[in-house]
C-alpha cells in the first residue's frame, strides 16, 4: 500500500530498478550448528552411552528408590540418561531435516535409484553419493533450522538472504523477498514480477549483478518483454565463456553489456540498492532478525522494509493529502 501511494504521488518512476540481496544474521548462533558427518558420529556415541547407562540402571535398580526418592514412581530416567536421550532426539531430528532436503534436491536434479538400489544421475551414470544422503559437511542449526551458514563481511555466519528491488529515482523499496539460500540465482524474475504486482507497472530497465545471471532467467525475461542489464561475471574479472548455440539469451545479454548504453545502465547498479541496505543496517540499526523460521523472518523483513520506506517518504517530503 505504501508503494502504491508513492506511485500515485509520482515518487516512484520505475525508470531503472536495482535488485540486490544482503545477508542478515539469523536469531541463532553458528555454534549451535552441526555437520551431517559429526551428527552421525555423535549419534553413535550417544547410543553407546545410553545403552551403558541403561545397563547400569538395570544393575542398580534396587538402589534407585533410595537415590531418587520414594515419591517418584521409579520409572523416571536418571538425569544423565534423560539428557543424552534428549540430545539424541535433537540430533536425529536435525539429521532427518538434512536428509529430507537432500532427497528433494536430488529429485530436482534428476537423480534416481535404479532397481538394484544404485543412484543414477540424469544421464544414467552412477553417482558416488547415495540418493538422499547429504555430504558430510552439510549443516543444520538446532536453534533455527531454516537459517543457513553464509559468507558475510564478518566471515561465515548463520544468516538469511534478504532481497530488495529499489526504484532509482526515489530509492524506495518497490519489492522484497527473503530466502535461506546463499545464492541470488533464481530471485530476479520473481522480484521483477513482484514490482509489477506492487506498482501496476514494469521497470524500464532492471539492473542486477552476476549472482542473478542464468540462461533460464534471461529467456524468461525476454519472453515477457522485460529489459534487464545483468552482469555475467565479477567486475574487474574475465567474464564466463559462452556457447552462443546453447546460451543464446546469455549471448544477447553479453552483447547488451558491451554497448555504451548497457555500460551506462550498469554503472548505476551499485548506487541504487546498496545505499538502502546501508540505511537499514546503519540508520535503523537492523543487523539481526529477532524471530526464527523462514515465514516469521520473511514477515520481519517486510516490516523492516516498510519502516525504511516510511522514513524515505518523510525524507522526500511526502505527506498524505
């Protein structure tokens, strides 16, 4: 509604729109995360310890009434055993989450299990990793399982990837999104479509860095008649090698970037969304989510972007009639 009001007031022009993402810390410590490999080791150790504690409990059953009090039924778990049982349940739940995510990813990648129980890739070749079994380094966080370890300016942190589409003229946020994937790939088209839903108009030009580049995205943008200037490599480094026969849309993007007009557009990319992220983190002081879970965190990000837009509207001198 705020975006629509700004659009009706003539503040949002949708000439150029810059799209970018920023990593925001989750309400969870990376120290509360564990790798899949370590989970397996810890699970085996806990099972051994639990079995030993049960054996000791059975051997000392006669002494338990005196040790734990006659007011108890006598079937409560000793403290050490209960603690290990609880820890085991937490780790087994985390393992199950990792395995479920891996099964979904493997199915999406076209992996299958043949009649002999072997995992096959999309081309039919044998895979070394069994279907649905995560890599040993895959991690899950016990505090906020939806968050992920991501690389930030402060090193690797437990984070979410907050996305925003920013109008150049007003520097108002005209669309938002939030994911728990570190990569930006796949977010460009949904954000452009969200801009259209929120404003009733489409950007003249959409700008984004190489993290958003993919042949599928470029094909979809062209199919909808949307103009975009998206980098194909990191600035100052050689671009990716292209096969025009297999990546015709990417080739056309490379040709656009090579023109004077394309370069003029792309030079504006950083100065559109990055100041807005700076205002959010430095002026609003928002550097960490206060809630947990993807749905709740997404709602908090929308609220933060709303607050930023209201401050920006005030700065622009807008007031309701």
